[in-house]
C-alpha cells in the first residue's frame, strides 16, 4: 500500500466521522493531506461545516446494514470509530452495546478481509478490565486481562471489544491494526446532558457540565479510580504516525523485480495503546484541578465553585456498575514502532477542553439551549472558513 499524504487518489473511509474523535480526525485528514474522505455516521451534528467539502462524501448509515459495510470496504484504508462507548449505557443496554462493539465491527472486518482494505479498528483501554489500584503498566502484548463477573454488566463493552480484537486477529488475510485509547479528552467531547444529549457522558464532559451549571461534580465511589487523560490532538498525531507506517517500506527496483512495490507494514497485526502515562490523576484530583481551571476561566474565586460530592457507583450508574481502578498505559511499543509519544500535559488538556465547553455551552450568561449549541457548531464553522487549510499542527488547523 502506498499512502503518501499528498496523493489525491487515496480515499480513507472514516466510520463514526461525526463523533468526538471522528470530528478531529476528519479535520486533520483534510488539513494535513490531499486525501479524500468517505465519512459514515448517523449524526453529522458536529461536522456541519464539512458537509459540502468537495473532498468528502458522506453516508448516513450504520454498520448493521450489510450494504453500508460493502461500500465502506471498497476503500483501501478504513478507520472504524463507531461504537456505543459511554459507561452509563453498558448496564442498561448491554445487548445493544455488544451488537455495536462486536457484531457490526466483525462484519466490517470480514468485508475488509475480502476486499484487502487496511482496517484500523478503535478498541478500548477498557479491555484491560478490572484493574486494581496497584496495577502497573498495561502492556499490549504481555498484560493478563481480567474482566468482572457476568452480573457486573459494565464489562459487556470490554468483552465485546476484546472479542472483536480476537476475531480480527483470527481472520485470514485481514490487514488490521487495533488502537486502544486511554481516556481521550478535548474540545467537542461527548455532550452536555439536557442540552444536546441525555444520560451520563464520560467524566470530563460530565464534570464540565456540572461546573457550567454551578452544580457539584459527583465523585463515584470516592473518586479513587485513576485515569491517564490523553489529548485528542495527540491521538490524531498517533493516527498520522500510523498512516505513515501503513505504507510499509518501498522496495528498491532490484528487490521488487523491476516494479515499484511496498512490503507489508510493520503496523499490521498489532494492537497499540494510545495514552499519556504522564497525565495520571485520581478522579478526585481531576475534580479539584477542573475546579481551579474553571475558576480561572471565569475569573472568580475557586471557593465560589461548588465542592465535589461523593456518590456510590450503583446509585449513580445503576446495578451492575464496576470499575477499573487504574489504567496506566505502557507506551513503548508506539514509540519504538511508530516514533510516537503523546506530549500534551494534563493542565493544557483540561484547559483546552473546559474552555471550549464553557464557550460552547454557556451562551449570554446562561446554559445554552439545544438550538444554541447547534448554532455554536455552525459558528465554529464560519469562524474557521478563512483558516490555513495546509497548516500542519492538528490543534491550530481547522478545515472548512
Ligand atoms: N466518574 C465520576 N463521576 C462522573 C463520571 C465518572 O467519578 O460524573 C468516574 C467513573 O466512575 C470512573 C472514572 O470517573 O471511575 C472515568 O469514567 P468515564 O465515564 O470517563 O469512563 P471510563 O474511563 O471508566 O471508561
């Protein structure tokens, strides 16, 4: 496979292009390459500004539909970001979570195995399971995985994701790479409950919502669990390191018998952690940092921002909630094989995310309505239309 970033003949399929990571990846592909994009999603709310982009073709559809799967698998590179991935849904909708995270990606993997496409599948750091608070580095190729009991349906998601990884690895002829994200954060993450979504988003969006509403952040089971928060801009940089490796090595003419050929990429048949071990915080520490950052964004005394309160996991999420107490990624493999290491420090990640959240959801001195939030996405688009579409930094580049 020859994946030069300036090659206009390459089309990458991004499944889940309208989600949080999809938004950033789509933007970066349009900014940093000359590629075309075939984008698939059910919701295009975040990417209204891209819908008329001449390098994009969008399809409103989902992987439950075999015709959609067939169309996606025609493209040489397929990135699958589609998933139900909010913990609050793992208990209430376990069967749907398993269909979304096993049945549908397995069908896509089969189609890619037939067509020869390179499938980059977003799995999860949750596959490392029910880690204890003294767990060490989680290594892609040596850490044992322990999931919780069947009664703890929190693990429906991890079980399905892990089975998908195994299925892909077992499919003959499939060119695959698995990405395991460690708590990506950044602008455009999740939703604000009661404004543009319902239920409980992941912790950073949920804490941001509480801050904007002037309500206390809720520390589940004392907020003792630890996570390594990773900038979504670093995640996008990882993808570019992966795309670059996806070309494999160009053989010289003699090696290739007189033709221009590429070897198989070393990135095939590998799982990679994508995380930032330097950004580890307990959830209680996260709440305190966010309190301070929020106070500085709003120019108010930190004492005026409500203190967090504790709540039990079962009371908050429902019966069947369980947790990983520590998720510390080993990142040596991505560094060794792809030359990638996440670099954005925790306070920058939190300030970026929270600043965006406040600007987006706090309109004219009040919490935004659904229409305000949607209008704000269009405003982002208008503001971005004059920006330099060839800039190389993911963070400062916005493709209109
Ligand atoms: N959490 C919390 N308060 C919230 C939301 C989440 O204390 O309002 C905790 C949750 O119990 C877990 C951690 O924060 O220990 C991270 O949760 P998240 O939903 O972001 O996803 P996870 O990392 O567990 O997949």
